[in-house]
C-alpha cells in the first residue's frame, strides 16, 4: 500500500520533493524527451530557482535526473529562471534567465545565460550572452526574461519577455549565428500586452503559433479570470523587422491551473505548469507543490488552437448511455462521445457530498470544484473564482467529444479541442463517477493508463 506521506501523481511530472513551476527546455536529445522545470528542492514554496530535470522514452513514464542548473555564478547568483533548449553540433544547449536580486525592485537584473552539455545530464555554464546592453532604450532591465530559442534558416532566433519602463509587458526578438553573440531584431507586437508583464513565450515557426503568458490580465467575459493567464496567437513573423502579425487569438486553457506552456521543437506537443500563482497548495503536507499537465498534442484547425492529451491507454469499459451511468475511476481516462447533446452532468472523484462536477448549461461548460475536497484558496476575487467555478464555451456541432484525464490531484478536460485543467484534493479513496446525459446517442469509455 502506498504511503500517504509520499503520495504523488502517477504519470504527471513533479519535482519529487519541493516546489516546481514553469516547464523549461522541452527538447528531444539522443532519442529521449527531456523536460526541465523551475525547481526549489528546499521547500514547498517558490525559492532560489534551480532547473529540475526529467527524461522519457514515451512522454508518459519519466526518469528523474540530477539538477541541471543551480544558481551561483555571475549574473545568476540568485536564480536560474526560465528558458529553453536546442540541439546544436551534437550538444544540448540551454538558454535561460539569470537573476541577481541586488537591492530589489528596479535594481534587480535579469540577463540571458547559456549552458551546454554533451550527454544531456551534466551542464557547463558559458555565462551571460544577452544582457541589458542589448535591450532597446526604454525597456526595464529588471523585467527581461524567459528566452525561447529556435532555428530559422542559418540563424538562431529567440523571443524574450520584456517590459517598457513606463508600461506593460512586451515580446522582443533576437538573432544569433552561434548562440553566443545576439542582436536585437524588433518588438514583436510593438505595443503593450494586456497584462502587467509577459512571461514564458513559445513560438512554433511551422504553425505560426505564438504562446504567451501574462501577469495580472484584465478579465474578458468568462476567460482570463486567473491572476495570470496564457494566450495563443496564430499569425506570421517577419524575421527582418521582428514584427508578428496575428490573424487569430484565444485563451489556451479555461481551467484554474494552467500556465507557461512550452513545446518540443521536434514534435507539436506542449506541457504547462498545472498550478497558479497566488494559490494555496494542499499537497504541501505530502512534501511537494506543483505538477505539470499531461503532454498535449497541438494543431491549428481553421485558425484555432486544438489540443488533445498524449496518453497510452487500455480500454476497460465501453457502454452506451441512455440517461444515467455509474462507474469508479480515480486514475485513468474517460471518453464520452455524444450526438446532439442537450443535457449533461458528470460528477467525478465523488464520495458522499464530495465531488467535482462538469455540467452543460446555456451553451457553456461549467466546471465546479467548490465541493471537490480540501479547499484551494487563490488571489482572485471575482464571483466565479470565489464559488470555485470555471466556464468554457461549447462548440455548436452535432457531435461532442469529451476526454477527461484523471491522476492523483488533477482533472484535465478536453472537449472538441478546447481544454480546462485544474487540480483537486479529494479524499484518496474518492473514486465514484456519476453521469447523467440526454442525447440522440452517447457512448462512454473508461481506460487505464499504460
């Protein structure tokens, strides 16, 4: 029997012990998927940022590797902040933000640093490669971080989060011939973002897909209610001017817990941090805080970002549903396919009065974790957040395809390509599922993760 003091998700990435946040450096190197992440090995709250490291053959089973980066060198003595990875000349290179606290506030400095590895495990630091001298005039040297690197033709490119000294967040584009010497190209949007600061940009050249996280965004209807959010844009990047022309845009995830997604250059798959700033962490008592989302396959369809979970499953139950269905599931996946769906209510991780609920009302999906178990308290003050509610619009279509991925402490919902991700903390033995559905036809499938 598993020791409750060591309870962990089964197939989601954690730090093992301690705190994690942003995923960093998603890359395929020497035949393995590598994921790095912001990591504090000394406690369950954000602290001096290290780079934790795991690797996998299949994106599902993860091997924990030694810490890749620890703060201490010039330019990064107070933290190795977020960044990315690229394979070049048979080596794995990490481009990341070094942080120096100084006296705090405007005296803080964030610079971009480089490290290299021949084996993908042990890294040699190469020092600062982009500092405040390469910032355009009028940009803040204390908010300049999270480089995402990729190759375009015979050049390396990177986009960094930045901020005007008298404004809000921006995205800046840089280029290099050798990863060591970088030149500023342009401000990608040429105007402030909606939030106070941009963070953790990710760009995929082939799809023209830009992901960008924002701190303190204004709400937009039922979207962007979290204290920090992530947006997607589809468009075209002009590599001469550095300008990005967006043709469509949206929110990456409608749930409580999703931030800072990053993608593998070698495969259209993203992973995000499944937590949120300003949240309590009931998992503290188990010795860890934070986890990553399940890997998600992404594609652009009719200008929209479409996501689906990358999991390997073995079917256990398949039933046609006409009205009510009861089952038991704690860890695994459920798929529900319905034709002309008109009514829907699903109670998950249920035990007595405790449950997490997904329902359909007035053309939107309503996720309710107000009775999901141990309370999770956040900094948000809007009515939905205080009530434990998140909403996601329903697509107008004949067929509805719902996939829900369950793991210890998490529920990730995918409906017709849109996603809603949240952590929950029910009793460990809460595994009842109750489905009530009205549709012309409906099929329910439960699968094990293998």
